[in-house]
């Protein structure tokens, strides 16, 4: 299996972005921190992530409850602006994607990013930013020099 090179997203790469982090998996706390560190405003929606999870705005609500999103999505956009990226866990994905995928697609942003246990936070930020991991260049064709 080829080894991918690390990609580092630095502070300021997500300046002006609004990112929603929704779900219960503890890895989402790292994703919230990483997106804030990269310059984004972050709305956290969870019943399980505690107050130590950094956020610009926080909603103590079940991210899998479709009815709750009617109010929450509106409040996030009113307080932070249009949503540029969304990170969630597998248990909340269907509902969260239903809420945000159309707008993300219309704005030409990455679809909802789903994270699992142990996912590195910088990988999440890279996925949001739309930059694929760097790979070594392919070697050119071999042959005599012209």
C-alpha cells in the first residue's frame, strides 16, 4: 500500500468559513478544535460533547433529530453566516446530510464529511478545505535523453 504524504492545513486556511460539527463521537471535539485553529467559526450540535469542546456557538441537541435542525440550521446561519463545511459521525450522517448537502453542493463545497473513531483531526480539516493528500509525482517515461 503506498504511503501518503502528510498535508498540513495552517492557521488561517479556513478564515471566514463556517463549519458545523454535529454528532456524539469524541473525535468530533478534535475536529472542532482543528477547524477553529484553522480560522473557521464553528457551530457544535451534540448532547454528548462537553463544554470543553471549542465552539463559536453550541447547541445541546440531538444531531439525529430532523425536527431540531429546522431551528438549529437557521440559528447557525443567522449568527455565523452561510455554512461552508459540515463534519459528523456515522450515527448522525443521514439527518445531517439531508439538512446540508444541497446547500453545500450549490456553493461548490465538499459534501458532509463523516468521521470515525481515531480519525486524525488534520485529515478532517484537509477534507473540508478540499485539498487531497499530497502524493509523490509519477515518474516520467524512461528513454534516451533528446
